[in-house]
């Protein structure tokens, strides 16, 4: 019996480090899939008026075809009107930052003078909160007044995003509306909102479920590493 007990405690001594190692590995795997760090204006390349890069999809929400289509449309806008429109998507803002302050900083970084920014339009979308902001230079306000610009950011973009995070549709429609207005045609307006009665879901998102499952696994392993040797010990004690 003494030999059996020694073997039992030896198993416990080796089982606990193994369980701890597994727990650490699981926790590390969860850290590895955490959302990317906040996007700062310093991550964007220096740019000036006349640069022909129109889309910066840092949020990685656009398909290749949508990005190509938007780029082509905005390039044609510049050729026909001389107005430059740029779309920026980001994933997660710095603490205390808003999409409006971010767009202001980026606009000023790219176009530090009034002359540089006169014919510029910058639309920024944060893909975490789906909030958007738009900045326009003085030279475009006669064609794209602030009222329409804010409607593009607050309505044209937001309707598809509220429906089902339709980023491709949202940004394509925003591009189309801006291009139409800048070309001198009547503003088509924001998309109409269709009221649908929806029951709010109570199911967790896939990411939340995966993280919850990993936590449960870690806890179970740690409990088993402690409880199994104890139960085995008392079970053998009952027969001694």
C-alpha cells in the first residue's frame, strides 16, 4: 500500500505541470487571436495632393473586386472634376480617440495647408464601431455641401452596415453617391430604410463562444489535475 501511495503522489506531481502547460498554451492561443492593435495616423504613408491612391483598407473589409471598382470610380472623379476623394477603413482606434478626431488628424497630416486640402475629400470608417467621419476641403463644398457630406457618412454608409455589416455595399454606394454629386448631377439621396421587425438574438458571437470554451477547458484541466489524485487516494484508502 505504501508503494501504491508513493506512485499515486508521483502521478499527481507530474500531472499538475502538464495541466499547467496545457493551460498556458490555451491562454497563449487566445491572446494570439485577439483583435489587432489600434490603428494610428502614423501607420499611413505620407501622401500629398495629386497622389493617385484612393483607397486604404486597413480594416480589411473590402473584397478585391469592390476595392478595384471604388478605386476606378474615384480615379475617374479626379480626372473629370479635379476633386480627390479617398476612403480609409481602420480597425480599432487608440484609447480616447474618435473617428472624427482621427479623420481630422489624417487630413491635416496629408494636407497641411488650406491650398493642399482645398479639393480633398476624406471618408474614414472604423470597422469596430462602424462609425464614420468625413472631411471636405473648401474647394468641394460648392458641389458637396456639408449637409450631403454628413448624410453620406451618417446614412449612405450606415444603412447597409446596420442591416448586416455589408461593407462592400456600404462603401460602394458611398463612392457612387459622391461621384454623382461631384459630377454635377442631382443628389440621389440616402438609401431608404426598410423597417423589419427583428427579434434581438441572444446567441453569442463565434469569437465569444471560442474564448468561453477555451476558458472552460483551462478550468476543467486545472480541477482535474487536483481532484483526480485526491479521489484516487481516498478510494484506495477505503480498501486499505
